[in-house]
């Protein structure tokens, strides 16, 4: 999904000392983020201090209006771009970015379809009341049970990823009256890594079919009356800026798409997601309208060069819908001044969460920023590294930023742009409980996914109950110790 962690430098080259270490940089924070007269941060009209008081920290906060605005704007952008070329565009929200029933409701109310990539994600989408016909199903290793469930509920499309899966699905749909729509995921050989893209002849990765196999796969699908091939699918990566990677990929896909038309209709081309957002002040994502227009124009150009009609388009943005809408609140527990070498002094600011609520810095070397949310300060900016409370030195939340030099225990800290791939990648590492997800909107806050409790953590541990009750010391899944010793 994303690039490998990058080596950390003492101070990233992009980071400069801010004129004001209290500033909320536009584009990184939700549009509603502001400070009141006392300097307290508010999002969605709710003060961060109120959120801390009511729900505790760490806390995921999601601005409903911001999600809805991005959903609406993205859909309008792709629809307008497609209309320019006489075709339609469908936009799926990529649920893997952040999935819960409330978010499914918001995005579907705004007109988006939803893509899921596991039986669990499918269950959440269905629990939210999503129309099965407007769901897409991804994944490189969908189980028989997951495929059966998807077919049974009448899922809109299944994105096939391997020959094994095609065989599996063929057996599941055999004899069914309605054909199941399928797309074929291919590797275009274009791989986007953060802001750059790379075009190769071969992609050494697990997703999809090699482009050169597409014709054989589609021929096989067309032999199966219960399957309906609707088009090719490709996802070139994540956090992509600019249209160049998409344009290169579209050119390669349209070439194959054109050949497939000889055997029947190919109504759709799905170009996946991956549209970048701003995590720091130096990230300058391409506006979605510009991306949509550029991508649609590239497909139109390639189709016209081959004298074929343009297919309808489909896209799957995840991060671009929810990323900027989320912030995470933490309380500072300790601070520590460290000489990092080469004359660099760094303040380690430890917060009450960490890699269990945001693993992206550890997993991808992702960069974030932070601000004190409970107050402003005129103290000189100090170089900080915000770290979590886990037993890992790589447990970093914000690799490098400047905060007012008087940052101290008890301060409330906010990390912006955490709406995507933080909640969804959360874990219980070190048996920390996963934080609640709170929606804010027009001055109101409500829990949309409750936080875990210690009871939740113990609930799956079969021995935990019996340990508390001395009369039940034997493990349910093993013979009693006395029996084992007797049998020796
Ligand atoms: C197939 C597919 N579609 C869409 C997405 C969403 O990507 P993003 O959140 O970067 O838009 C992903 C992310 O991994 C993906 O694998």
C-alpha cells in the first residue's frame, strides 16, 4: 500500500523553524480547526479540552462536515471530468482508510459507493445499510466463505485478483440465475511511491494479474455464463501527487482494454485510489478537480488514439476522503531533553498513545506534525519528537516538529491528518486499549466507535476468567494437569 520506512535524519530537510509554533497550517488541519480567545483548539465547533474531559485521551476525532465535503467534492470532480468526455464516473469510498457504520452512512448519503476488502469490512458496510449493489469487493486472497457471502448478498462487483480466485468464484456461482459482475485487477507496471512514480515492465508484488495475462483471464471469465466481465481494475499506489503516474497507467490499461473489446463489451475502467493529502506544511496535493480532469483526459486521449469509445470510469479514494478530517488528541506525560548529535538538541515528548493508534510512522516512515491543543504559548520553538508509550524505540508519532519550548506534562497535544489508516491499522500492542472514535459536527460531539476497556482486552483470553476463580484453574483447551502427570 505504501513505501517502506525511510531512514530518519536528525532534522528533515523540509522542516523549518516556524514563525509561530501555535499555527494551524491550512490544508493539514480540518477546515473547521480554530483557536478560541484562550488559545484552545476547537474542531467541528468542539473544544479539544471538552473532548478530553468527556472522552479521555488518546482520542480519534473525526469532523463529519469535513468528510462529507471531501466526499461530495471528489464525486463532483470525477463526475464533471467524465461528463466532459460523454461518460459516467462512479466513486467508491475505499473503506480500508477508516471504516465504521457512521462513516459508511455519511459517504453513501453523499452519493459514493463503497469498496471493501474482507468479510469484516463487508459486514460493517452491510450493518450500515449500504446497498449491496453499490459495493465492490477487493483482496488478493478472499476466502470461499467471503466470496460466498458476497455473492449471496448480491454484491455489485468482485475484483478478481488471481486464477485460484477465478476458479473459486466460478464454482460458487455455478447454476445461479443472475451473472455476477467481476473486474480483473491488473498490474500496469506503474508504481507510485509517495510523490514520485516509477514505470517498470514487471511489478514484483502480490496484487493482481500481470497485464500480459489479462486477455487469457478475461477469455476464461467469458466462458463462464454466471460471470459478467465488466472491466479492468488497477491501483498504482497511495499518497500520489500529480497526474503523471495515473496517465502512464491509463495508457497501458487502455491498450489492453482496447484488445478486450474484440471479445465483448468492456463498459468500465477502474483506476483505483491513491490521491494524496497534506500531512505537513510542505505537502502540496494536486486539487482533486485537476487530478480528475487530467486522468479523464488521458483516458479519452488514449481511447481516441485507438479509435475506440471511452469506457465509464471508476475510482476508489480513501485517504482523500477522510485523511484531513481526522485529528488525534493525546496528553503529554513526560518530556526529556536529548543531545541527538551534531549539535542537535531534541525534546522527546511522550504521549499516552503511540504506535497502537498510529502505526504509519513506524510502518512507512510517515511524517506528521503536532500542536499544543490546550493553550498557545509565546515560548521559543523547540525541536521535538513526539513518541508513544510502547516498548519500541521506533514508537514515533511525530518524527520532527517544532513546538513551543515550554511544552510540558499535562499539555493536550493534537496531531492532524490522522483520519486515514490510523483507526483502521490500530492494534493492542502492549495491551493498550484502542481509543474511541468521536465525531464532531456543528458544536456537537458523539462517540461513533467506543473505546476499548481492559475487560475487552481480557475477554478473548480464555485463561483470564478462570484465573480469577481458583476453583477453575484448568485450561478449557488442555487436559487437566493431574491427568497428564498420571499418564506418564
Ligand atoms: C485497491 C485499492 N483501492 C483503493 C485504495 C485506497 O487508496 P487511498 O486511500 O490512498 O486513496 C487502496 C489502498 O490501499 C487499494 O489497495
